[in-house]
C-alpha cells in the first residue's frame, strides 16, 4: 500500500470528517466507548492515515506497554492491507513507520507537566515533533477541567492535535447534555467527539461534535474493526 493509496482512503470520510482539517485545527478530539468496543482500533486507524499523510503521530499510552501498542498498529495495518489487496505491505508499512513514536507513561503518575517535559525533550533534541498526539487511557474520572485546559494549552503550544480515548460504562446514565459523564462540564474544550455504539450485531460510529455532527453514521467491521 503506497502513501497515495492510504491518503485517498480517509477512514472518516463516511462521517464527513476531513482528517487534515481536524489535525490542523490544533484542538482536542475524543473517541468514546465502553471497554473492548474498539476505541483504540479507531484511533490507530486515524493515526495510520495521518502517518501516510506525512504527519508525525505520538501515541501516549497510559495503560498498555509499548509492545502491545505496536501490535495494535501491526494488526490494523495488516487488516487494511488485506482488505485492499496490497502487494508488498511490509515495504509500505516501513515507509510510514518513522512518522510514529510510542510513549508510555504510568497513569498513576501522569500529569500535564510530565507530559510536557517528555514531549519538549523529544522536540528540543530533534528526535520527534508530533503533529498529532493520541492519549490512550487518560483518567478522566480523576482529573478536572483545569487539567484539560492545561492539556489543550500544551497541544496548542506544540502546534499539534490531541485525540483521547474515553472509557464509558454501561451502568452510568449520561449527563444532562447527553454525553458520557466523563466529559460532563468539559465537552466544550473538545472540537471533535466520536462515539462507538453497539446495537444488536452492529457497531456504529457516530459524530457527536464536529463536522456534520449527528448527521452521519459509519459502521465498524466486528472482525477487523475497520471503519466502513
């Protein structure tokens, strides 16, 4: 799969989302779902698309080791390559892989200051400057609005875009605004919100906030977790 082939297969086209516009806006986005429904698969698809566009993606994992994160990328790329009957997929993967870096941090000791220090070290040493950050496993229940505002300021200073995964729970009633309680009182800080909703044997992806919010729906393949 060449970069060009990946570029013209925007995984979020069905939701009316232009990935370049989203990344370039320097804001925050989130993918919301219950555990095991496909949050990480979805953000990895977005990361792969961004990498194919020549964007640098810093994947910050607060719960899983780098080896497991790497497996997610390998498996998702393999599924995409198989779906598109790509010849020499390893060569294509090797071409875009330099645009990704995995950074693991202990969720218990996570703070904006620690993240800022790690990212600034990468930038100042000329190692890696992210255009997009994925923050997987952020403890929304333990953090407050000030923390999120500080994160947004950091993202803006770097000139990046940050995409979070938000774990919701079946037993929790939504907030008054209809969103998961984890985002209650901070949803205005986000420019893009996507929600994964399983219904019967189908897994839907809906745009809750952002371009064409509430208008378009996509579907995740239950076997490969590739967005249709």
